[in-house]
C-alpha cells in the first residue's frame, strides 16, 4: 500500500468533503506533505493521519479552528489541557444558555396552552400572582396606537432579546384612570424580565410584590379592553374590593402567533384589597 494519498483518497478515508480539506490547506491547519508542481495534485502522507485525527477530534468538541491550528503546530500537554479546559468553560456556559432557552420554551408552551383554554375566557377570577420584575417605559399610549415602536425601545433596553417573544409585554392603566373610568390612555408599557439578568437596564426596573388581583381574559387586544375594565370595576364594587394599584394588561396571543383574530387573548390584572 502506498504511503502517499491524494486528496480524494483522504476525503474518502476520513469522510471529509474535499472542499473542507482545501480550506484546511488554505488556512494552514492541515497542509499536504507535497504538491506536484506540474499537476497541482496534493499528496498527504500516512504520518499525517494522526494529526488529522487530532484536528477532527478537537473540531468535534467545537473548538474553534484557529485555536486548533495553533495547537497542532506545537503540540504539548500544557497546551492541550489549556485548550480543553477553555472549551469546557465555554461548553458549561452554552449549557447554561440552553437551559435558559429550554426554560423559556417550556414557559411559552404553558402560556399558550393556558391562554388558549376557552373555559378561562370572560370569567372574572380572584388570582394570587407571585412576585414579578418588570422593565417599565412611562409613556402615554392610546389604546388604538401601534405598540411596535415602544416594544422596540423596551427590548433594546434589555440585555435579553427574547422577552418579547415570550409574550410578557403589557400596558399599564393608572389607578387614577380606573377611578375615573378612562380606559383610552395607558400610562406605560412594560416587559416582565428575570431580575438578575437586567440589573443594568436603561429603564426603570421594578419588582412587583405578590399581588391579589381580579383578572379577566377576553378575546381581543388592548383596543377591546374597555368593556372588560367596566366588568372588573363593577365586580370589585359588588364584592367589596377596592382598587389597590395600577392595572396590568397583557396580550398573550396576538398576530405574532396567529392570523386568526378570533384566537387573540388578552388578560387584565387588577390589584385589589378588601375594603
């Protein structure tokens, strides 16, 4: 058996695309033992197999090619340990990131499934809500306004860019507006966030304590909310509850998830206390 191999033979032996081998040659990662000056054919020696195996092993660990190149040209135990420890650190960070992504996916699935339950619609409930943290942008917003520009401001103020997708954007209607039964102008837009990831936010960071709220979910968006505020206020009066704080209004399902407007779901959360 010949101890020299053409690039096509190396491609078949190691199951590597020829274009990849050429790229490795161009970047100085894995170069042929010799090149025929007349034909341009690349020849690799059997002694290079171990080096290529090392490259493929490190690449399988997702170590950047530039770092692999630095190592293979000066292999020693200290360097390989340093390389592997650095990649271990990067991998642990990726694992943490993917765990957060998984958590958000699970939360989003639960939120959509919960919001889509038709038996929850149009029913006023007394709900205990846990402590939550939000970024808030104080801004007068009419119920007919397009919210996209304000959502961009919120999202750009946060290191995390996934909050909006999680459907945690909402509007705030002041207790004063509620008292006067004025439902057309909101006082702020907010985004629920994880507190430890947003301490450097450019906007107001607010931690809401656990709250007792009268809540109602309805088919529609913010533009359809006024009627349901009236229902909540009437129910609060009839059952002896006083308005404690500003109301929160969250659209859980909208055009971002479906084109079917009959599936849109919005919830109003009205903090209350017994008179």
